[in-house]
C-alpha cells in the first residue's frame, strides 16, 4: 500500500470520525 493511499484513508477516517461524533457523541457508548 502506497503512502499517498494510506494518508488519504487517514484523512477520510478523520472526517468520518468527526461526522459521527457530531451526529452522536461516543460518550454514550
């Protein structure tokens, strides 16, 4: 797996986590 591909997925995951935490906080889990 190339570095660019890995960095791209890290950014996607970061945005995804921010979206989920904004929708419903992980503190409930």
